[in-house]
């Protein structure tokens, strides 16, 4: 009887040890399978998170109100082969003009020194994204081998130079902000016991058709002089591939520039410009490139609301690419008003 109890006890202990051994084997097996699964997953290439490009209106990134888009191509390591870009519509122009109109008074009311600080901050943001802007414009790859094509297809050195000149142009106009009044204001000689002063003031909302080439430097050179004088801007980027302009709008968004001061819409100039030229809240037009009959019609449409229209031809566009091009009062003054104040002279 005692012997049978001992046998049963030993059997139970053996059974328990066998279960523990089976559990340990299972754990080892599961751990091996997990390790194998992880090692396999490490070799699988992850799916790239592609950028969704949007227009920049009112300090926000938005899609076109119409839902339309157009395709651009460019074998770029950070983008798929074909990218959909939002295509602006008449309603997008109206929305952009509205926010630009609402932002204009507060932007013009800032001190020139403060506007200069904000433009310098924009240059800082462009400097921090210098490599991304250059990569967008240029071509990568070793000499003698096929490299990755940039969105504009420039050589790497030319792309880097364009970005550098664009940054320097922002710095230049940041320094001009508080010089405008001293350079353009005047004390007028008048007959009689009066003082006569002429002072520059901002024009209002200015519509811009940016040059197609150089894309980044052209857009910077068209927009920055206009906002230097206290105006707000609605810019149409009508180049074949506006992705570099989209990166620049990200610099605008991360700078201290208030929302609505600069608004950028992608699309076709022949579709969007007539609506902007006829809009009565737009006070001026800055038209770059050879627009032909489209530019002439814009002047005619703008005359109905007494818009100030400035057209820049191929000669002006070629100056943009030079380091000293598109710099000076000649690019700011056309979009300024001049107010003359008479004040009685004390005895």
C-alpha cells in the first residue's frame, strides 16, 4: 500500500516535469519564430509617405475648391513618378483676394522695421531648407553617370546658386523696408506759409503672374518687393512643375509672415488671370513673362477698375538670374501710392 503511494507520487512529479519541459520548448519555439519574423520584416522595404502638395491661401495649405488637379512628372527619389497638383479655379482666386484684402491693413500698419524683421525671418527659413530647395531644382548623381533628375533639371551647382541668390534677395529687401520712406518721401517747395510733404503708402492687393523660369528665384523676385512696401499678394504659379514653389510656401508658413499676406495658387494663367484682372479688390497687377495677348487683355480688364499694371518682359526676366538683378526701388515703387500732406506753417 505504501509502495503504491510512492509510485503514484513519483509519476505525478514526472508528469509535472514533462509539462514544464513542453512549455519551455513551446516558448523557445515561439521566440525563434518571432525572431525569424522580425528579421524577415527588416528586409522588407517600407512604404514611402508621399507628400500631398497643396496651394497656400490665408496661411493654410488647401486643395482647390473645384477639386481639380493636374499631373506633373519627374523621377524624384522623394516623389512618385507622377504627382497630382491642385489646379486653381475662379473661386480660389476670389478666396485668396478676400484673405489678402483682410490682411492688408494690418500688414501695412506694421512698422517698416518690423516688416524687415519678418522678411529676414523668411530668409532664415529658406536657409534652413536650402538643401531641399536645391534638390528640387537640381540634378543629383556622379559625373559620367545618370543621376536623379530634379524638378527643374538644373545642374547641382546652378541649383545651389539659384537658392543662394533667392535667399540673398530676401535679405536685401528686408533691409530696404525701413529705407523706403527716406528714399521716396519728399518736402515739396510751395508758395505760401505751408509745409508740403509727400509720403509713400501701400497700394493694396497686388495680383502676380510669376515667371516660369527661374522658378524659385523668379517667384521670390516677383513677390518680395511687392510685400516690402506693405502690399499683400495673390500669386499665380503657372510653371509646368510648381513643386519647388510649394516648398517655398512651406518656408512662408514657418516664418513670421502673417497669414494672407502672400497667397500662392497653381494653375493656368490664361484661365486665372482674367478673373484676377477683373476683380475690383485687386489694386495692381505684376505680370512676368511673355503673356502676349493675355497680358494686353489683362491691362484692358484692369483699366475698368483703374488697376496699376506693370508688365515685365524677357529683358527683366533675364535680369532676375543675376546676383544684382531685380533689386532696387524700381521693383517696389510701382506698387506704392504717394500721399501729399499740406500743413500750415507756424509763425
